[in-house]
C-alpha cells in the first residue's frame, strides 16, 4: 500500500478514537437525513449474481421439427426468449 494511504488510514483511525459520543450522534443524524446516502449494510451486503425475477418462467419440454429448431437457433443468442415473445403475441397475451 502507498505511504499516503497508510497515513490517511492512521489519521482516520485516530480521529475515530478521539470522537465524542455527541459528535458521533451528530454525524450519524446527518448521514441518516441525507437522501443521497445509502445505508452501510446495503453497500456491504450487496448480493452477487443476477437478481431474482419477479415473475419466473416455467421450464417445459416441447418437440419441434429439426428444421424449426435449426431456424430458431440460427437467430442467435436469446432465441428461446424470442420464441416466448412470438407465442405471447400469437396468443394475444
């Protein structure tokens, strides 16, 4: 680590140990009143990976002719979603 970073870290730790309860309460209140400030827990405990969808799809097995399947896969990544979109449109959903 850089020397500047270490010096800043030591100064911050010293300032924290020298802080009074009143100063701590004032800073905490100001942080809670700030509409742009996020709670520390939301920053530290952010879950990794893709978020869960509100509505999930159901896995099914369907038989398609080889030509249809080949044509669908030839459209590239996301072909299953496009099939879902076409079926929804055809069914008026």
